[in-house]
């Protein structure tokens, strides 16, 4: 085993193969290490999150090395048959690469049972191992920008089915009508680790999708969205203009990595908590995450709100005749303080201007939003397509009644805080896990230059521009778990800094990751901002005899 740093609260255990990886995953799942958190298996790695206040990397090293890795039996779960029409646009090319005919590729693909090794990339996407060894093909050199849902594909020794339309670099050999992810099912992910899979050729067969062990027959759940304007919503916020992008966000949905679901959640959790405390909510309650301001909404019933994060001007309009007032009276406008609680009377409208600095502001309402969560969260994951749709004009967001006796908290700062200077923002970085895949000059260049945040950035990640980073290892990296803050280096050498909606697993090497305490700062960087990365130490593998093991303040 190798134990590699990932972030200040996560490490990567590298093993010999998928079998030993899953054996360690099973062992640590049945009997967790005290202080450890979610586990994300990869092709030959296991990502382990942990609480630094409760356990050290050295203690994790010792505990993992002591585990028995001989106990897993592959394919212990249910057998699920997936009907496939072998019409993939890469089928002929795959056959040529392997020196086979297309019919022989189909025969090999349907001739063996697969086992679900691990999940990732997208909710419901399972990496299937155990196929015929002859079906070993590389990823495409140029990934497609969009692959249709239901595409059956090969990459390396793995097979998989795309659960939704998404970018991807796997070789497409067929399609299936079976839904890999469906929130209307008790188990949304059709395939979970341990399940067995057999592909059935139904090419040219009408209605051949009926035999998937009943798995594909469920009707897709209607998307969970904030309700459209309805007269019966008497207590809520009616959206007049959503601005550029307004999303519901909370602290995310951790704990669903086994289904291929990443946590998502607010990009600036510090500001989300601040906004909630200002109105007396639990600190992790859902807020509206505003990108570049622009929101305009109307109160239904009396409301108490607060806005934190990127500083924005706030004005309240009381329309003529609002709430039974004299219709001949002119509309009145007042300004309210940023980062302080304020009241909206029924019919009053809040207008949020553009931020002076930063990019994301968080609007909390006393009582919180009364909406049905998806997998325990109201966060919108833009990559996975989970959670409420982006807020649109005409949406009414119902607001729950606040518990009595909870008061708002006056916080220092407000609009007197120092503005964020995006001329050059310094972000602390933990080097690893694949720093040694890059030249020494590349590591120096990571920290030695100022990186530009490009307009192609979003909640998935910040795409950066600068001098390209050169790899010293040219091998293809088997898919492994990733974290928010990971600095992934694709073949063009231009970094992508993962944010909250990043894929759960990735196949490009990660040179380092932004420290957890600087992630909210990274989430506030707009296009045009510049970043300088500051490594907080050299890249080094963890070992059981490291000084951190004997930290007297940490209990195992």
C-alpha cells in the first residue's frame, strides 16, 4: 500500500488491483477507523476522508495495514440483466483496434458476467469489471462533449452505461433503454457495488427491453423543482427576476458516494452559515445562492431576510397599493443593509444589485424554504442534475414557519468588511496525490505563476489559464476518487480547480488540492480573477512512523 495526501482532511490509499481495493473498502466499511468518514473506491485506490481533530494520517496508515484483505468474494449481489442494442458509433473502430469483427466484440461483451466494482463520475454510473480480457481498449483521445443517456461503453478493462447525457471519453458500442438512475425507485441507482451484470444482445429486437429483471420498467420521477406560482402559497417568496443564476443550496448531501453521488452544496459555506444565523435559522439551512446578483423577488406574507457573501446593494420597493395601501400613493423605495437582517412586508419587493467584489451571495429567509429534499438535501448539483431546478421567474418558494423563541444573531462586519481583492488571490495547497506524475519544473510552475480564471468556469470547477504543466508519467491513470479543491491537470496542461459539483471520480492526475479553509474563497472567484497557489509543505507519502501518529492531542 501507498498512502498519498489528497487534502488536509483526506488521503488516498493505493493498492495493487481492484480486488484488494474492494477488500479494504469492505473491511473499512464494516469496521470504520475512528474519526474516518466517507470512502470512495477507485480502480486501484481508496479515498478516505477523515476528521483531523479525531485521527491522524499515521493512525489511518497503521489501521489500514492491519486489515485482512482476503475476505471479499466478487459478485455477491443481485444478477441484473441489461438489454443492449449494439449500435454504438465506436463499435466498428473498437473492433478494428482489437483485430475483431463487430459481431465478435458483441459476442465477447455478452459472454461473461460483470461485477460492479465501484461507482462515480455521475449518479448511477457503475464501473463494471470482469469482462473478457480481449476487450481492453483505451479511452478516446478527444472526449465527446455530450454522450446520450443509456450509452453502453468500454474504457480500459471496464464497461459502463451512461445514466444521463454528459461529456465522456469512453468508446460507445451500444445503447440501452434501462434507466440506470431513477429517483422514483426505492434504490435510485440500478447498480451498486457487489451487484452482477449480464448484457443481453437485443439488436433488431422490438420491445427487447422488457427483460432487465424489472429494473428498467419504473417511470422516471418528475424533476423536483421549486413550485411554480400557485395562489394557495400564502407564505413565501415569489421570484420576479432570478438574475444570471440563482440556485437553492445547503451543506450538500454527503453519504451517497456508493450511488455515485457527490456532496455538492454551497460553494461558500461560511457565507451560507452567516446568512442563516442572521435570520435565526439553523446554520446549515438552505439558502438562495445568487451568482452576480440580479435577483428580484416579492414577499408573500411578512418575511425576515438577510444576505451575506459577495457584498451587494439591496433595495426594497413598496409598490403603490401594496397590502391594501392607497393605490394612488406612489411606490416607495428604501435601502437595507447587507449582512444584517431586515423585514419585508407582504407585497414588498427586494432588488439585489451586482456584487462589488466576489461572485456569490447567499439569501436566507427566517424559517427556511419549505420544499421536499432530494436525498436529504435541497442543494442543486448542476453536473449530476440532482436537486431543484435553477430558480426561474414566476417561481414561488414556500417558506416554513419559524420556531418561536429563536432570535437572529447580530454579527460584526456587515458592509464594513474589507472587499475581496481578486487581483491575485493566494490559495493554500496540499500537494498530492499525483504530484510525482509531473516534472519538478511543473511543480515549481504551479506555485510560481499567477493563474487566470477563465469564463468557462462554473460550479463544477474553475478552468485556469497559464503556462502548461508538463507530466513526467505518460500512463493513463485509472479512475480514482476526487475532492472539492482538487487541481486536476488534463492533457493540455491547463489546471481545472474542482468546486462542489465536481465528479466523484476522475481519470486525470491531481497535482494538489486547495486546503479546506480556502475552499469558500475559491468559490467566490469570478472570471478574470487571478490565483497564486501556495503549497503548505512538500509532497510526501504518509507513513505509520510519521510524527503526526504520536500527536498527544488526538485520540484514536
